[in-house]
C-alpha cells in the first residue's frame, strides 16, 4: 500500500485528498463485495474497506505513540494529536459519503446493505418500544439517554478492538460509517420524494435539497461524534502499540497511561456534546431549513 506513505510523509496533508481516498476505498470495497460475495456484500464491503485502511492506521498509531514519549508536556494533548484526529475524521467522512452516495443511486441498493438496514431497524425499534408509554414520542431526555448509551457502547467497542487487535477500531468505525451511510441515503431518498411532491422542479434541485437536508441532519452532530470515537480508538491504539514495544514495563508507562486516560476523558466529553447536539439542536436546524427551502 502507498496511501500511508503519501499521508505520513507530509506534515500538512491535503484533507480533500484524504476524503477522496476514503471515498475510493469504500467504493472499491463495495463493488468488489457485490461482484464476488454478493450474498454477504453488506459485511464483506466493510472488511475490504478496513483492509485498505489498516496500513495507514497502524503507521499513524505507531507515530503517535512515539510522539507521546518524546513530547515535553508543554504542548496540549489535543494539539499534539489534532492532525491525526482530523485525518481519521476526514477519512471516515469520505467512507461515509461513499456508502451514502451508492445507497442513494444504486438500483436495489437495499439488497447490498441488508445488515445495515437490520441494525437501523433495531435501533428504531428500541426507540419505538420506549415510546409505548402513552406518549406520541420519546421524551428528549429519554432519547438523549438512549443515544448517549449507544454512543458509549460504540466507544467502548472501538477502544477494546483497538487495544486487542491494534487496528481493530477501524472495523467498528467503518461499520458505523456504512450504517450511517445507509441512514443518510434512505433519509435523502425520502426527502427527495417529499420535495418532488410539493414542488414541480428539476431533478437537480431535488437532489440538492435532499443532499442539503441530509447533511444538516447527520453531519452537524455526526462529525464530533465520529471524532469522539476516533479519539477513543487512538487511545486504544497507542496503548496497544506501547504494549507491543514493551513500553509498559519501562518508565514511559506513566507518560503513556496519562496520555491515554486523558484521551479517553476527551472522547467521553465529545460524545456527550454530540448527543446534546443531536437531540436538542439538530432537529431545530433541520426543521428550519426545511421550512426555508420548501
């Protein structure tokens, strides 16, 4: 693989290039899975996408573990890891955009994303079950609790996978990119139909409307949420690399453990913030945008 060399050799990589590579990796993984493993495409596409990203993730986590050891402590934690966190978030957004785009445009796309649709249905059923209390919908507080608990479960999975398998967090995060991509693609299809029914306009305008509403619906809270997962995955990856290098048996253990613990606290704080935005802020923005456009 040459992608990790392209990125890690550049101290200031272009984020749009990283986004494009994420889009390409997910696209290639999707079409290879559909052509070779059609019955299992919904899962194989995730594995193939992860396989393409593993070299990059490993090189980055090794470099970050070394940065922790040589840092003087004068530079803040997030500032030290900021470039890597942004890199992973942009890579994730590239994969997310690919899954959403192909779900939206491919005929019979639901057959390629069956497991993702089952996951979305399961989450929706949990919310619906909570709503069977005599109220028309789940209260904002209850919805916040459900979303935050789910986010924490994903975070813990990313940490454990990253710790045990080094780059294992990539599977959790790529899987979530595929699930969220299906949710975005389905949401865009619904709003394209709604917009077309209300207003007689060109197809391009309908696509623009659906795309705008979908980005507002999912990316406002989705970007910080994914950042939280990557911060947690990075912490697990740093600890995993440190164990492989036997750093935990040296005087560097205290420095590494402090850095990892701080990253985990930041990850949890970011997820709390993203849950607040998702429940209390995003709906207001989406409702206002729909009212303005239509």
